[in-house]
C-alpha cells in the first residue's frame, strides 16, 4: 500500500488536491479527509483556540481512519493531514499568542509521536500558501496566523527528524497532481 500525506496550513488546497489525486490514481484509494471539521462540529476547538482535548481527539481519529483504510485493502492511502500538522498549529499559537495547549514536556512528547507518525508515510506532499485565505465560516484566523502555521509546519517537515521523502508542489490543481504523479513515477498505483 502506498501511504501518502498532503500537508499544509489551512486554506492551501489540501482537500482539493487529495480529491484530485484520488481520481487521478485510478486505483483503489482510501482518503482520510475532514477530521478537524468533523471534530469542530462536535464541539472541539482548533486553530487559534486549539486545546489539548482537541489534539488528542484528532490524533485518535486520524490513526483510526488510517487503520480502517489499511483494513479495506486499498492500493493507496491518501490523507490530507498528519499528526505533525497539529504540532505546527500548537507551535503557531504559542509563537503568536504566547499560549499553547501543551506543557514543555507534553510538547516534546507530542513532537516525537508526530515525527514517528509522519515517517510511516512513503511520500509527503507539502502545499505552501499560494493564494489569499478565504473565510469559509469554519477556519477562522487571519492571514498572519495562516503564515505562522505555514512557517512552523515547513520547519517541522523540512527538519532532519523527517525521513520520508518530501516534495513541495505549486501551481494549479492539475499542475500539482502532475507533479505528484511524476514524482511517483511508473510505480504509481493505477498508472501504466
């Protein structure tokens, strides 16, 4: 099974790219999408109001969906986030607002768990900020906050603690899909 994660700050086109990749791969693909939004509907707080219980719930749901995807026997597991994304949001909150939801010890532990998680993927696709943030009524925050999250996540993804191959994609959705498929090469599931 190919395990691929699409990462980036909110509003960078991750969901759109995951959906387009799922169609382009033309093989059995399981996607893991929308977990933070679903948890927000249940009362959990994310973004600038991130809390420890929200991060814990996200960790549990992300892993549960990934395990379920593996059980379904798909050729590809494609997720729009990793546990490292949650760590980046916590770091951005601490940096911008002087408050995070982790103690120093908890922060170090969460980072170790997140790095272990991200290194289970065969490929990481990083979506930088390429266009203005749109307010969709779900993701709050300013462009400054989005940029802070992007800065923190980029630093984490590009660190020596990440062993999985990382690629940065840009351009239109079609161009991003083409970049990923080219990087996967002839071994891409469903590709000739």
